């Protein structure tokens, strides 16, 4: 490692110097709490917005919102570029914050351009109305703010202040939901409230970043950019971007098939019963997101046994969370969802249970992806995602056309099962190979 890299690594290690042990422990507890709250609010953003919308509008408008949100989040994967876990686990500070920031400017711009191109294609081939085109466009801008925010908050987490990032995420997302909800109630429309919320959330982020630097005396990060470092970073993280993009596409392939083959009303009802899928992933992420850095350090320091034990605990937690969510879905899922969305969902119990179980497999796939990334075997992810995505492109429309919402639900489950099995094998093989390699080095 170069001298400057050593200096940056030491700066990261000493980020909390000046705090006593009690203050450090307090910050770590706050990190868990605020990361959890921020994740909750972010995950329930679309749920709450859709709840409000369904009480002043129609299922068809809710369906437009659902596909717009899915499209925006699909291309948000291009904006974020799969870089957050790499940035946070960059414990040796191989790249400066300036390199991460410059790369995020490129990827966010690409997100906007590509999403507009896809929107133009969809508008022509699927005969979107003008209102639907504008809603999808504005929703893409609304989520682009998340891409910009992510690189700054990744830097906060790098220097031990995940609690600050969590506070700001919670405040921004929660207040933007309120702005959107009030605007919807007052206007009875979707497009204008979404545009107002987009402007608001962008201005809030700018103000929040300035406030955080002053209030918590956070380092601004090294803004120097070594020649070629941005291109190298984008190249290094490309497999992570492609993996995240394809994973999201695969998870939402049933929605795109419904958009192409059925209608906005069916889209709305599928979105209603699919909501608990994200709860499973959210609850799982609460457990493993804050330990990315500790697991990365275990691996970087050659403590493979401790890394594996911590990882396997997370696998067990994901399985337990999925079982609890399945039970909850069976007992109270349909009544609760029906009340939330002001809709009769009684015919969809089996589909709900299938989707919740698939959500557990989605969470497991994400966890395996994280472990593989920490081991820096991310290039191995690509082919699994490509193969499953190709299968999704081939089967999605025929399945949705023939079996409707039921077919879309089972398709989601099968796709997630294929991914989790594939990446479980990749993780196990990668860990075994790395352990053998390290063992040979130690014997020398």
C-alpha cells in the first residue's frame, strides 16, 4: 500500500479519536438505532405513499405509481452502481472520497439518461399515456437524489458515523413522505405532488449535508483524485453494479410482465400483496448492514473463522425472520394489507405466502452477495445474474399472460430460489479456495 493510502487508513481508524469508550459505545448504539429507523422509513416510503394515494384516487393510478416506483428503483441501481458496500468495506482507503464522489456524478447522470431512454421505448411500445410518462419521469428524478445521498453517507459510515447518516436519511425520507401525502390530499392528483416532493427532497439533502458537517465536525474526505482512479473504481465495481441491477430486474420481472400483458389495476393488486417482500429484506438488512465493516476487517486481517461464524449467524437470522414473516402473513397478512390499501385482497392468500417466502430468498441472495463482495470475488456474481435474468426475460410475459397474478407470484419465488442457490455455492467455493490459499501462505 502506498504512503498516502496508509495515511488515509490511519485517519479512518482514528476517526473516533477524542471520544472516550463510553462515547464510542453510545455512537455505536445510535448507529444501530438510526440505521434501523432510516431503513424502516425508506422501505415503507412507497407503502405509505401508496396508502395515501389509494384513499384519494383509483387502483389504476396506484398501478401507475407502482410501475413508476419499480422503474425508478431499477435505474437507481445504476446511480448507486453497487458501490456502497465496496466503499464501506474499503478499510484500507484504496480510493479517496473524491474518486467515489466523481464516479457517483457519472453514474447518476447515466441513471437519468438511461431511464429516460427506457421510458421513451416503453411509452411507444406499451402505449403509455402522457400522464403516465410524466409520472415515471419525475419518479426517476425523485430517486436520483438517493444516489447522490448514498456516496456521502457511505463516507460517514467509513469514518464511524453511521448514526449521523441514519438520522439524516430518516429525516429526509420521512419529511418527503409528509410533503407528498399532504400534496396528494390537497390536490387529489399524483403528478404535481410527486414533482413537489422531488424538489423538496433535493433541497433537504443539500441543507442536511451542510448541517452535518458543521454539527458533527465530520471530515470532508480527501477530495484529491489520482489519475485513472475513477475509471479503475468504475471498472472494479462494475460487477457489483451489474449484480445489483440484474437482481432488482429479476425481483421485479413479474411487475414488468404485468405492465406489458395485463393492466394498471392488476399491477396495483400485485403491488399490494408484494409489499411484505420488502419487509423481510428490510428486517434482515437491519442485522447485517451495520456489521459490514467488522466482517470486512475480520477478512482483511485473515481471521477467516470469525468472519465465517459471523456470516453464518446472519444466514440463520434471515431464515428465522422469513419464518416469522410467513406466520404473520398467514395469520393477519390479508386483513392488514386490505386495510392499508383500502382493497379486497381475500383471494390472494397463497400468492401472499409465496411472495413472502420469496422475499426471504431475496434477502439470502443479498447476504451472499455481500459476503462474496467482502472476499473480493464479486466478478463471480455476474454469470449467475445474467443466466437467471435471461430466464426471467423469456418466461415472464408468457407466465403473466396465462396465470395472471398467481403466475407472477410463483415466478418470483422460483427466480429467487435459483439465485440464492447459485450464490450460496459461489460463496462456499470462494471461501474454501481463499482458506486453502491462506493456509499455504501460512505454512511457508
